[in-house]
């Protein structure tokens, strides 16, 4: 049960955004820019970063919603998303994806946990400065979104089918 009265029974962040429409719009615009705007990273990879950070932060709603969105944008590969969320070290991802997801995980731990060696590893795997920037910004933003969702105890579905539906909608329509 949410910690505050919400004007809708929409799950997750959607219910919270409806409580404060002006800030809700800005947060939705930020998600749209980060996950759909110009970037050297594809939408599926950006959603995978959001899902990975959310899983590390134990934010079930965001991990489920963005995990499903990533899977839909990565050719329906739900097993890949599950592998990343279970054990990044053994997940079947590219060296670049692994380095970026590792970097995002360091941001989730603390921005101060990111080392020059983490950035160098991402660059050695093929990242440029913009890719590193976008990875860190997405990870940082999702730490905020995760704390918003969990801090107000947003409604969180138990049914995995709900996340597949949310993911299909977000994959097709984005955040606005």
C-alpha cells in the first residue's frame, strides 16, 4: 500500500507521477530523453542499463518494467535480461555491454565508486565519452526513480505478465 494517497491505482511510478502532474511530466520527459533521445546507445541497451540498476537497487517494479522493455527492444530476449539481472559476470552480453553495465552498477553503489579504471575498461571495450556519459546519467537517474518508487511504496504487481504488458507498451510508445 502506498505511503500517500494517490489519485489512481496505476502501478509503479505511473501512480506516483499522477499525484504531482507538473513534476510527473518533467520526470517522464527526462526518462524519454534518457531512454529514447539521441545517444550512441540503442534503446534496448539503455533500457537494459535501467533494468540492471533497478535490479541492483532491489526496486522490483522498475526492474520488471524496464527489464521487459529491454527484452522487447532486444528482439524479445527475456532470457538475456534475466541473465544480466541474475549474474552479469556470466550473462551472454558483449564486452561493451558488460563494461557499461558494470559501470552502471558502480554508479548504483555510489558515484564515488566509479574509478578511472572502470571508465578505461568501458573505453577499451569500445565506448566513447558520450557513451560513458549516457551510461552514468541513466544509472544515476534510475537510482533517483528507484528511490521515488520505493520511498513512496508504489503499487507493485506480483504477476510477471503485468511487466510484460508494461514493457510492450513502453517499448512501443515510450514515456510520454
